[in-house]
């Protein structure tokens, strides 16, 4: 009996001890495995991030090299941005300085684009105006892009009252001639740069609303959206992480077109006296100031600013296809 008790006591003691040892060993192994996996995941994430950046750069180079016209448009765009950044510091003359003795001189070695009625250097004024016109266009298009894409995503995804309200707002804006609407907004608020940007943004919002709404409406019940929804993602996360990247290609084409229209809109408002106020250098003002001299033979006063305006609009129109291919997830191979 005493022997049986000793055996039972030893067995009872050995079982918990073995179980405890096994559990400790398993926990240690699991922790080591998790740490190793975590470290490996971190390294893999870093490599993946770097790989994605390299892949994106390669994709951009491929898109630009595939089409010579796109490459030319990219070079022209880079030149416009460079002029906007450093233009005021590289021009040979003060764009606001008047010299009555040099009025209406034709293009020459000293004045490459000639001079205007007040003797101001047209080349200097045209280059300096690049910053203002591009600034107005970029600000207006960025504002209309953010508002229009957000409203269009919500309307296409949620439907119902969201869709009805956003669609009616878009239709109301589109019911007016857009340039006339911009004229009315600037005339009511005042012809400042901020109001020009606001007016230009308002008339461009419906374009992004329609693009975003149509693309979202097509994809809101797609397989990848359903998978994201079943994984517990919120509606706004699905919109931002899954639907937004897929509507970027057509939206970027619209951006390139709207950039050209925004420049033309700002120049048109200045041409009729509702835009930037003289003597500030702006392409529309320069063309308006030279229009009266075309008949008398001083063609250069309005020709060179008008050519610069045409070149900028032409550049953004050519960039549309390139932007679509760069931001299209399906073409990043």
C-alpha cells in the first residue's frame, strides 16, 4: 500500500511538471517564431516599399519613352514649371519698368519680344506671367478635383439622397454657360486672384463629379469591393483605398484638360477686364493690351503672349494620355 501511494504521488507530480515544461517550451518557440516573422515582415515591407518606388519610376520612364509626343509634352511641362519657379530672377528687364523712349520697338537683340506702348520689355513680362497663370490654374484645378472627386465617390457609392443631391448640384452648374458663370462670380465677389481661382474651380467641379460618380457606380459591387467589405473595412476606407485608385486614370485625363481650360479661363477674364488688374503681368492682359496695335502693324505686342498661352494649353492637352497611363493600376507591369 505504501509503495502504491508513492508511485501515485510520483506520477501525479510528474504529470503537471511535464505539462508545465511543455507549455513553457511551446510559448518560447511561438514567441521566437513570431519575433522572427515580425522581423522578416518588416524587412520584406521595406524591400516591398523600395521595390514599388523603383517599379513606379520604371513605369513612368516607360510611358514617357513609349510615345515621343508624350516625351515632348513632358519636356514642355518641365520648362513651364521651371519658368514659373525662376522666371522673375532670370528676366533681363523689370517687367513693370516703363521707358517711353523705347515704346513699341520691334523684336531685336536687346528686346527679344519687342516692347509695348509703355516701353516695357514683353519678353520679361511674358516670362514673369507664367508663375501667375500656372498658379491660378493649379490652385483652381486642385480645389475642383478634391471637391468633385469626393462628391462623385460618395454619390456613386452610397446612391440615394447623396446621388440625387450631388447630381442636381452638378446639373445646376452645367446649366449655365461656364465662362459666363465665372464672369458672374468674379463680378459679384471682385476681381482678385483668389476669386478667379474660386470661380474657375466652381465651373470645373461638375466634370470630376461625373467622372467619379460613373466609375464608382460601375465598381461598387465588384468582387474586390465585396472582399474589402467582408474583411471589415468601413465604407470610407473602401472609397479611399480601393475605389479611388481605380478612378484616377480617367480623372487625370480630366485634370490635364482642365488645366488648359483654367489657363484660358483666367486669361479670358483678364482680357475682358474681370481678371487680374494691370499692370500685373498676365497673359490675358498682355494679349488685351496688344490687340489694339495689331491693325497698326505692331503685331509682336500680342503675338508672343498669345503664343505662350497657346503653348501652355497645348502642353496640358498632350499630357492627358500620359497621365492616364501613369496612374492606371492595370498598366503597372
